[in-house]
DNA sequence: CTAGCACCTATAGCATTGCTATATGAAGGG
DNA sequence: CCCTTCATATAGCAATGCTATAGGTGCTAG
């Protein structure tokens, strides 16, 4: 039941924590299980990490470095706002692929006590947004843009994580991403909302009809007709 | 140290839980402190609520009802999307005013396991958005709009809660709110002031869709399907 | 009036949790 | 060879969520 590979205990503890964190679906992981799997006793853990939270911080630091690295691997596109979009996507992907790590990083909110990881993620985003601002692509201060984008990004990721895997609809991410980024950017100002991207009069009308039908069922169509009608309506409502 | 007011133990437990939850700044609240403050022993708690989580659920249910009530108190403005904006603001205000309750509701995310409160909040929003859709103010299906808005709303609220009270910048909320709502909305509503009095929303929407289809034929339906679809649309458009 | 029954509460204690006071071992420098 | 320093282990504490069991308490049936 212990990691036989003879590494220094510190590394074994980290490895054990990662493994248990990954396999226990969101359930709390005890220090005892960790030390047991690492083949080590309790004081060793506290000698090296001081705290359970210290150990988890170390684990998260590793994960966060991977996340940052995966972002740094990508070359800047030249359009800073496109970089921001890509960063958003990386963020979401990281959360989906390693939910346990992500939740340790961003999941436990405390009043008046912002977590380090949030600050670090903010700094990362800030870099890109400063460049966007220099290029005149922002219509709000970068500091404001960062907070808005990051808040939405975390909110979306948490929501996707909390959804059953099968039901996950990533359009949610794209939609919200473009919404907040467009809002802070001066490229396509907020004002042109009258002609939203990809929306056609047909889609708008189809959605409206669908909603209206749900609240009152007219008698002009039989049940089977209505069923088919609704399905087609649904298909029309789906853009792209 | 105990609540002297002689209420039924169940109520005393609820009251004690609320009080401790409110005063302990985000720190975990133990069942022992709760039962002690309520002047009651452990089994009583488990008899009435089954679980610590059960007790907290009951507490949260009370808080949520207040939240819903505060929303219901407001009369609809007539513009569904304005109602949505107000709902967003109510959500944020609730989170700021009762962070402990809010965090119990929305703070503990588990992979693949959406919380009841999220679903309930979704249903609330959904009501308003359906009306917006009926009025032709949406350019995405209401279900998608709900998720995007709610995810951003929760994200923003969590971020505001996690910030030191002095630094809180509520512009973050307004900015993000308008961003996501604008993104899902088509202010060029099809059924705005031109809505004939007395005509049902279904008929209006059907006529609008018919008109929209005449100018652009979508690819989602085959020719035969489209033919039948148009005929049914026609039947629906005929007022009885 | 009393026997029985359902409901509610208390006594006492279990297993697990994070963490630590203290002791033991090993490695290196004087 | 001793002494310091670092790293690990023994054993156990206090707090946690929860429960097996038993004891009231009030209501209804006989």
C-alpha cells in the first residue's frame, strides 16, 4: 500500500497527496492516508510542510506551474486580446482536467481573504491585458478588466466542474468568454449590441416562438405534429 | 451560554447554527458548539436533521427563501431584461450581506455534483429569461443564457466576498453583469412596441419567424421538412 | 385510570480527524 | 570521540461528526 519507489520522503509525500487527491472524487483527503501511502509517519509531514495546508499548497504550486507553463508555451498571437481568449480556454481546460487541483486552488473562498492563487492568476492575465491596453484595445482600465474576466472565468469553470461530465456544454465557456472580453475591449464597442455576433433574425424569432409555445400550447397542431415542430424549431435555434 | 428563550429544540438548533455561522468568519462551525449554544445534546440534532449537512441545508433554505422573497417583492419592470439585471444585483447583495450563508450555498463545489441551490437559482433566473425570450429579447436559447449569467454572477459574487471589505469595487459587478446580459440579448426585439394588443405571444412570434424565414433560408432543415414546417407555422399564426 | 405506543431527548462513547511533545537515529565537524 | 543538527518514529492529545442504547413525555385506546 506504500509507494515503493525510494525517493526522499518529501517527494513521496507530495506524490501520495497528488495521487489521493486525484482519486478521491472531491472527498476530503486525510493526512493519515497520505502518510500511510507515502510510507511515512505524521511528524515527517509536519516537519517538511508545517501544515496540511502547507502540503496542499506545495501540491497546488506544482499544478499551477504546469498551468502557467502550458500557457507560456503558446507564442503570443500578436493580438493581445486573442491571447486573453486563449488564456481563458487554458484556464477552463485546466479546471476540467484536474478538478481536484482546481478546487483546492479556487474552490475554497473565505470572506475578506483572497487566496494566493487568485492573485497569481490575476497577475498572469494582467500581463496580457496591459499589452492590450498599450495597443489601445481596452476601453476600461486593465485592473478592472482583469477582475471581471477572471471572476467570470472562475465562475464558468466552477459551474462546468459541478456539472455531470456528460452534460457539460462548453458553449457556455465560449459565450461568456466573448461576452466579457468584448465588453472591456474597444475593438467592437459595447454599443453595437444590436447586431450580436452570429445572431440572425431567424434564430431570434425561433427562440421567441419556442419560449412562447412552452407557456401556452395552441390547439392548431396535434400532439405528434407539435412534437416534430418543436424539434425542428430547436434545430433552427442552434446557430453554427 | 445557551439560548434561554424556550423554543422547540428544532428551532433553537436552527437559530444557534445561524448565529454561529454568522459570527465565525468563515471558520468551520462544529456540531458541538451548535448543540451547546442551543442547550441540547447531539442526538437531538441528528434526530431532527439527520446530518450536519442536513442542518446546514435547513439553515440555507431559510436564507434562500429570504433571498427569493426579496426578489419577489420587486414588481416586474415590464422589461424582462431589466428584471434580470435587478436579479443579478440582488444576488450579489445577498452574497455580500450574508457571506457565510452564501458560501454554504454556492461555495462548496464538487465535481459532477451540482448543488440544489444552483439549480434553484437557475430556475429563478430562468423564469425571467423565458419572458425575455418570448418578447424576442434573446438571441440565444434561454437555457444557455441562464447558465452564462448565473456562472458569471456567482463568480463575481465569490470574488467580491473574497476581497477585503475596504477594497471591494462594485463596478466589477455592474460591468460584468452588463457584459453577459448584453451578449445574450438582442435589443432589436421582434415583438417590441409593434405588438398588436390582444394577440398572443405565440402568434406574434410565429408571424415574426415566418417573416424572418422568408428572407433567409436556414440549412438546418431539408426542403420537405421546411415545407411542412412553414405550413404548421401558418396554422399557428391563424388566430382562432 | 392505566397500558401501550410514538415521539423526542439524554448518557456515554466510538472512530477519525489534524497536530504535537518527546525520543531516537544518522551524518558531519571539532 | 563527543556534540550538534537534521530527519524520522513512538505515542498520544483534543476536537470532530456521528450513533447504540436507554430514558422520559405525552397522547390515545381500552
